[in-house]
């Protein structure tokens, strides 16, 4: 949620809650505004969770306060005993989010020095208005679909360029440049930003829940880790050979088939064909050739795992993708 939108929501929610409580003739109407402010969060799910926790917290606080005020009177001793009991209970029941608001409601009751039902219902009303309007104002959340798609396009383009870098290096080891660590770091930053975005988007969906976008980013993160391993192995593949050029072709095909809609199954078939080709090749005649082929085989295994991640993801979410669901 952007800062202007957050500011607008906070301001309007506080004013609306205070004015509503005032219009209904409730005492201390600004308390409803404070509760609204405390109940707003960056996502719908978090706001709903806070409202639920604070409802339980308020009921617990008012019940405990009524028992203490009825038994010991309206004095500081009662308030102290309330806090001694209520604070540990809030921690144990994981209701700390409602501690401040509920304590404010109780201290107002202490000031009124009355067990009259109207005062207690007043506090319930303040809470209901504040929390209810917070939920209402947070029901609007701008769609992050365009931002998620932009993340996805940048991630796939960065992956594509890294795969093409490996392709070029395998075809011409003598012209190999330094490993593009900056590009790999940029990819990881983009993946972290994308994960933050998709998690926030998921938390804004109360009824239509899906893990598609989250699992997509996690799949790409796993692929990025494999790319890092491959780029670590790459400098040791120092000989130009027929095996290197054939493997380079697989990297090129992988780069050209990164888009979400591609199942990757054909690439797995290409991997198997390349393994069969390697087995039929003459054995290395020197130590350097042997070590080079071992490095190429390691690259091939890592690439196979890279593609397998995509195949597994596609098989899991093919139906969602085909029906246009996120």
C-alpha cells in the first residue's frame, strides 16, 4: 500500500469512526477513531486478523474489569490488579495487539466510576465502530496484478540473459568473460521484491486464495540458486569441445523456453538425448579432457534439475494457467 493511500485511509477512518460515534451519542467518540487507526493494516487479511484478536481481547478485558471493579471498587488497586492479570493473559493467548485499545476502554470505565450497563455498552460500541470502519476502509486494495506481471517479465528476462551467458561461454571458452555476478545479484534482488509483492497480494484476497504466484517466485529462486552453482562450475570448463557446443545448445533452448506457459517437457527429452550422446562419445585421452567432461556433466546435471523445477511447477499449475487464474 502506497504512502498516499495509507495516509488517506488512516485519516478518513479516524474521522469517520469519531464522527459516527459522536452522531450516535457515545461518550469519548475519539476513542473509536483511535481504535480504527490501530486496526488498519497493509492487507485485508491482517486487518481482519487484528479485528478478531482485538474483539477477543476487549471481551476478556471488560469481563475482568467488571469483576475487579464490582469486587474491589473503582480505584488504582483494581486497575493495578487488572493489568497484573490481563497483561500475562494477553501474552499467553497471543492477544497483545488488543492490549492498548482494551486498556484505554477500561481506564475510561474507571474514570466514570459506574457499573451501569450503558457505560459498558458505550465501550463495546466504540470498539465496534472503530474496528468495523477499519475493515470497511481496508476492503479497498489496489490490484497488484500488473506489478506481479512486471516482476515476472523481468525475472524471466534476467534468467534468459544468464543462460545465454553460459551458452556463449561454452561455445567459446577462450573468449569467456568474468562471471556476471552483478546480474545474478540483480536477479536475486528482483526475486525478493517479487516475493514481497505476491505475499502482500495473497493477503489481500480473503475469499479467492491461491499460492500460484508465491510458488512461481519460489521456483525461480530455486532456479537462481542452481544458476549460481552452474556459474561457479563454468570457469573450470576451459576446453572447447564438441560436447561443450552441444551442451551450449541446450542452454540456448532453455533460455528460449522460459516463459510461464512452456511446460519444459521437451527440454527434459533433450537432456536425455544429450546424456545418450555423451555415453557414445569416445573416452577422454588426457587428464584435461577428462576433467573438462566431468565439469560438463556436472553442468548438465544442474541444468536438468533447473528444468525439472519448471516441469514440476507447470504440472502442478497447468490447469490454473490455462484457465487464466493467478
